[in-house]
C-alpha cells in the first residue's frame, strides 16, 4: 500500500516565502556591513592617527596660550615704570617663586 500526500499550496505563498528570504538576506547583509563599519571606525579612532592629532593639537594650543600669556606679561611690564608698587610686587613675587623652587 502506497500512501501519497500532497501539500496544497495557497496561491501567493511561494511569493511570500521569497519575500521573507530576500528580507532575511538583506538583514544579514546589513548586519555584516554594520560590523565592518564598526570595525573600521574603531580602528580609525584607536589608531595612532587620531590620537596623535588630538595630542598635537592639545600641545600646540597649550603652548600658544602659555606663550601668549607670558609674552604679554613681559611686554606689558617693560612699559610700566620700574620704580612703583606694581613692579615691586612683581619682583617680590618672582623672588618668592624662585626661592620656593630652590627649596624643593
């Protein structure tokens, strides 16, 4: 005795399966692309290029600010008369700073 079974397909069911398969493939492709992009971004951020650039900009900015402040103070003090309370305060402060550094 032979038993035969047949599956009755609903019209459009095959098309639905193909749509679902294509959606699943698209999600897999998007996932792979996202992982590759994340890896690329991670290597770019942790690579020496970005960190070195940020370090260089930080150093240059701090140097420029410090140089600008010191240069401005020295330039202004050259135009202030030397025999007055402001210059006496600058001189006393400079001597105190030097003595503090020597004492360390």
